[in-house]
C-alpha cells in the first residue's frame, strides 16, 4: 500500500496534463485503497480460518485424550477380569482336588466299613 501511494505521488509529479493527472492519481489511490481493503480482508479471513482450525485441533485433541482414557480404563477392566478368571480357575482346580480327596476318603471309609461288617459277621458266626 505504501509503494502504491508513493507511485501515485510520483505519477502526479511526472504528469503534464492537469485533468489527466487527477484522474490518474484518483485511479492509483482507488487501486491502492482496494488493495489495502483486499489485504485486510485476507488477514481477517486467514485469522478466522486459523481460529477455526485451532478449535478443531483442540476438539480432536480432547477426543484423542478421551479415547486413550477409555482404552486405558478398558484395559484395566480386562486385566481385572483376567485376574478374576485366573483366580476362579485356581479355585476350581482346588475344588476338584478336594473332591478327589473326598472321593478317595469315602472309598476308604466304605472299604473299612465293609471290612468291619465282615469281621462282625465272622465273629457272630464263629
């Protein structure tokens, strides 16, 4: 804009015809004014676009943080569930072992009872 204004001043000094100088100077001023207006509009639009882009980036960052947080929470819940499943499996294995021991003890008791009954019968018979 300053260069255009300097050009306008120089053009008015160099020109020879009075009427033509004014219209030429007016044209330069108008062109310089329009260029300044266009430049201001460009800066305004660029600032608006920058603000909008920053807002979008901020929203995207928040979404990424929320997704990471949700993923971490889900991983924590999955690890907790895995731990509970492993504990349940261990308890089931212990219960199977106890059931096998109880079954063996029952068989031994049954065998001892049958042996005692046979001894009683023999003692009663003999």
